[in-house]
């Protein structure tokens, strides 16, 4: 039986793109058991370009969005995992975008993409098919990342020309996001609102209108994201240690949130994730 192989290559976007696009990850996986990989919630909007067969993605139950087969797909912020069905092989590029940069790249607030799955070329308009074609035609990871730099810069310039740059958002919303991320969600929203001169309710409404989730929901996502990072290693700490480090009240609290975000207990997630620790997923 052939041993599973995994290639993962990280790229950093060009400097003008970094306020909007945080990372590129190229991946090629082969020889794994077929199964379902969970794309778990985190702080980023994500886009995945398949360099092989289209991705078969199922939306979380109870959400308004539809799944399907995508040559390239983008997902907004969410509080439920998406299910990616695979045959043990995957080959593609993953982009992580800041919710505060959604206006610059997609010409719309991140809230318009919350809990959705959308074809990437639909979001990028006329440049979408060109981006997909050129990324797939490139022969190396460096060349693929270079194509992304070139065409995403063109998208950002096009949006700025229409007054849709990321700096159009309210600075109070940006500051709330910055503090949540810096503290991994351990922020008293009311105290930040008072410091910014807004009521907690007003800040929550404006934040949700821009980002798509409330500050409290984003705090939960950030806490879960950190717990997921701690657990997603070759020799992970105990679940009790993970829960304490990530700021959960206790292990039972971690289990409740993990089940809410993934539909599985932490132990069941670890046992069922055949693409565990691969491709930055």
C-alpha cells in the first residue's frame, strides 16, 4: 500500500495586499483514505482553488447557503464547519483573507458573505476566470503565488477606483476587530464600546453589519480557533490542557463549543479527520 504523501507550501502575499490577504497555502495530498474533511471556523474569509477535480463541499445544516461542486470556492466567516468530501487526494491553493479587507477584494462587506459558499469567479467578476486559468497553468508554487499577487492587486485597484477600499469601514469596528484578535477573544465588549464612545448595542450592530458576526460570536470563534491550533499537532496536549490554555471555563465548556462548531466531540473529530494537520485546513 502506498504511503500517504502531503506537500504544503506557504506563501506571503505582496506587501500592498497584506492588509487584505494574510496568506497563501499550496497543498498536494495523495494516498489518504477517502472521507470528509471539516473546514472549521476561524478568523478568515477563505478561498480555495482546486488544481485537480472540483471540490465537493456541503454547507452546514440549517444555514441558508447551498453546497455543491466548485472549481474554486470562497467562504465567509461562520460558526459551523463546512464538509469537504474527498477521495484521499487534494491539490490546490488556499487563500486567507481578512474580513476587514473584503471590501477591497470582493467589493462588499464581509457580512454579505457570512455563512455562505460562493464560487470565487462569481465574486471576482471578469477577472475570476483569468485568475483560475492562470493559476492552474502555472508550473510552480512560486509562479502560482505570483499570479495571485498580480491579479488580486488588479482587483484591489479596481475596487479602490470605485471607492470600495477597506478603509471605508468605521474605525470603531476596525478597532473592535483588532482587540478581539489580539486577545484571542478575551475582551469585554462593553468596556471597549464605552472607551470608543458607543453603546455596546450600537457597536454590536455596526460590527455585525460589517463582519457578519457579533463581537461575542467572533470571540467564540477565536477561542475555538486557538484550541484547534493547540490540538492540531503531532503530539497534542490533553484536552484539559487545551481548554485551560484557550480560555474555556473547563473541559466540558470546550466540548460543548467543539460540538457546536464541528458537529463532533473533540475526540470524535480527531479520530475522523483523515487529513489531520494537512494544508492549513
